C-alpha cells in the first residue's frame, strides 16, 4: 500500500521530486564536482529561485548546511561572544538554547508553556544580550509566533541580532526579511524534499558580528563557519563537498512552487489548516492543543486525543495515512498532522473525513 505521509518531517515529498530525481541521474548530477561550472550553475539557479520565492533582499546571503540543527552550533560559535536570549516554548526552540549553553555561552531561556507563545511586549531582554533566537513555528507543539510579534520584538531590540528557526513554516509564511537578521530551515518539511540539507539565510549584520568576534579572537573557524560559507557563497560554491543532489532538488522544487504561485500555496495552506482545526474543535475525542487561535500553526496541527493517541495513529496508518505522534512528554496523548505544500487539499479533506467518522 502506498501511504500518504502527514508526518511533520520527514514528510511526504513534493509531487515533482521523483521526476526531478530521474532527471538528475540522467544529467549525472550526483557525480559532478562541487568546484566545477555545472555545480555553480546548479547553485546559482537554486539561490535565485529561493530568493524570488521568499522575496529575500539582496543584502542577505543564502548558504547550505547539513541541517537546521547544525546552524545552532554555527551561530553559537560565530555570532555569540557571551550572551544569547532564547524564547523557549517547546523542544526545538529549547534545543538551540541548550546548544548555545553547551558551547559555553550564557544562554538565557525565556520559558513559555508548551502550546503557547511568549508575549513579546512583556519581554525585557538584558542589555548584554547579543542574539535573540526563537522558533517561529514550534514543530513539537504546533504553536506559531505571529510575524507581527516577531517584528515587534526586533523593534524593541534593534541592536540585537534576531534569528528565526522557520524549519516547518518556510515558504508558507510571508516573512519580511528586513525585520530579522537571519532565518534557517531544513528541507524535509514544507519544501517536501528528502532530509539531509539545511539552508541558512543571513544579512550583513551577521557577517559584521562574525568579523568583530574574529578580530577579538572569539570566532571559531570550524566546519561551515559563517565567514567561510560567505566566502564560497559569493562564488556560488561551498567550503566542502555538499549535498549536491539536495541543492539541485531544492532549486527545482522552488521553481515548481514559483510556477504554481506562492500566493496560491499560502491560500491553500490557510484552507487546509482551517479544516484541521475545525476537526479538532468539533470531534468529541479531540481538542486543539494550542488554545489561542492566533498562535496556531498553519502547517502543523496538533490535537490532544482522549485516551491513547497511538490507537488513532495506528488506525490511520492501516488506512494508508501516516501521522505524527506527540513529541517528548506528549508522545502518547497528541497527534501531529502536517499540512505542507505537498499535501493537496483533497488529501487533507480525506484525512479529516476519515477521522470524523471514527470513535477511538
């Protein structure tokens, strides 16, 4: 049985990926050197498509890493001398704070209850903080910080770098990059690609900070250090051998999304999200985990399930629909359902209709 993966990452691959993989092998893309003209063309096409799709200003560079997780370490080594501040409302936002702390930084955690988001107007960030980190879309709980709140946080802290984890929300969110300093994600969620590639988008303020740390002997010139990435990015290359196939596929899928229209993708995301939350609110054995509507993710719907959620997840799997279990402490009480751009409206409607007809 061919299954539909509504798991929140890795998830269902974008419907054009299989054909792009076939073409990649015809063109021998996995075998080309990352120092050759063919790769430079692949890199350039991918960056141009991503820049257009996300409306990224020219003062931002786009680099590639092994994952979004890697970016936590690179930021801690290259953008934080001593102090960082982290909005923590779930496991993934918390992992960045823990990574920075493990690398010897004074990483302050502003804790919010899982399923909620911080009130940014009540946050007072200490003067010594150099970088503020947050997950726009907390994949573990389905809580998403509204973009206007992110912009307000930057307005209240203009002298601090604001870096955004958008792993499970790009390209669905319409982010104004001029309001932030860096955004990072990986490709196995909303972009619908096989795992193994991260994307790090950063502006000149990040590069200036890295240069300052280097001048003071506080910069770590390790694997994928920011200044090294920047140097090669300007040549449409990478410091070391990258996931060439992944970069190629990202460029092609970004092109497909451009052809479909990002506004269409975002309208469909609103519709699919509304279907899921209507299900959670109307079914007598489900409740939306994120109570406040303005904090509900457009791409990862999370519901509390009366009893053991594994029973519902197993029943759906038997019907060919794979969904995610709860994360961490919520493993057996939550169901997490992705509605990424690869998931059609019809697929989400089928999933909702199936659950609506069951008692579990």
